[in-house]
């Protein structure tokens, strides 16, 4: 029986054997007391890597973004964010529900950016009629797209000139840095630091392309992280011998950053293999995520295609568009199987 080719998300990755060994041998303490050496090592490593004073290990990226927004904003404040940003659209409205912080969503441009003019126009006057605009939240990558570095500089400079703080949902920050490094020729970690340096705080997910089983890290100033730590406690994110999980994150930073380029290459392989198939429309992927639209006579067959792929051992998602995500548990053989299955369905 052929193995399943799971292209639903890069969150489905399994820890490698070496990562499991690192987890099993991790020195442990009690992170609620602040004395788990493996958690402390991870926090020190990633804050230094990205150029911040401090970092906080949290169970999920959703909680990381929540801690960030509620640390930057108070009740009655507002944050400016894109319509498709994860912290607005896909996190249950947590900032509004738990923190009474109002989102001000803006329309994305085709490249994933928010128009600078729209950002400036959305900033509320200092008047009792309005929520206080406190924060600009961006995401990189967004839907697999790299936000141009020059744009990040301009957007965050605009925000700071208006007295706003800035937060980056960098769940796939290292995918963004990998794509950016192909343009600049610089080291991926250097590019990650350059991107992070535009923001007051950055959240990085360890359990997507980096392949750890659990966890995100929120980076910022010591004062900011102290505030986030308090919110993490209120949100139930304090864990005890969390070093078992943190060790996986440290291993991922050491050994899984440079291999992200392989995932990007596999996404391109998938797109190229489907480029001439009738009934499909797509953009060339910039990182590890490929969105595909069915067009023409195939337009209404998304659910049927997903079921067909499942019966052929290929898993994908289609919540609003067909999405295929490459990761460390997918290889070229699996991608070619997916190409053959999709082609077979549409040509049947």
C-alpha cells in the first residue's frame, strides 16, 4: 500500500527520529517557575537570532498572536489588520472576545500587502467617538506570498510615525526569509532577522515548516514579553516540563531552516506539473503553498476532486480555494503522484 501524501498543511509533519531523540534527552525543569533549561535555551536562541531582547514560548501561534495584541493594546483600543490575516480571520476573534480590542480589517492587494494610504486613512482621530488605534499587525508570508521587504519598511515606518506599535505574525517567517534570500543572496537567518527588525514584536511558529510537533515563540522587548507572559498565564498557556517541546523547537532552528528551500522547490514542481492541465488556474507559488482554482466546466467539482484524491492517497484542503502545502514529510515521488491523480481526475 502506498503511503499517504498529506498536502493539507505543513502542520501535519511528524518529528524526525533525531528530533525525537533531542526531545527525549532534553534537560527539564518547571517553566511556570522559569527554571526549565530547555525552554530558556530556546527563548534565548530565537530572541538573539531575530535581534530581540526576550522571547516567550507558547503552545500555539493563536495564543502567541493573542498575547501580542493584548500586550500592545488595552480595552477599547483597535488594531489595523488585513481581511485575510490569520490573527483576524482564523483565530476566533480572540482579541475582541478576550481583550475587547477591536480589529479594523483592510482589503489586501493582489500581492498580499495593505495599501499605505488605506492604513493611514484607517487610523482614528484622537476623539472620544472612536476606538484608539494602537497597532498595525501584518503577516509574512500571507497565503504563501512573500511581502516585499521594502513594503514592510514603509508600512512599519508609517505606523511608527503615527504612534502605532507593530506586530508581525511570522508563523512562516523562515519561509519568507528563504524566499527573500533567493533574491538577495543572503543567508536565510540574516533575512529573517532583517524582516523581524521592522517590527516591535514577532510571532514565529515552530510546528509548521520547521517541523516541531508543538509551539510558537513570541519575541519583543523585555517589558513587552513580561506583559505577554502575564497574558499567557491568564490564557492557560503556562506549562511545566515544557522543555520536552522546546527542545524540538531548538532542533528545528538548528537543522530545519535551511531545508525549507526543498519545500519551496516541491511546490514549484507541483505547479509546473499542473500548468498545462485544462480546468485549473493558479499563480506560481513563492514559498510552500499552492492555491488552485477550478475553472470552466470543472468549476463546481472541488469537493468531488478532494474526495477523488483521498481515495488515491492524496490529502488536500478546499475551505475556500484548493490548497496544497509541501513540507518535510513530502517528497518528489509524492508530488508526482498528486500531479498524476489531479490530471487523471480532470481528464476523465
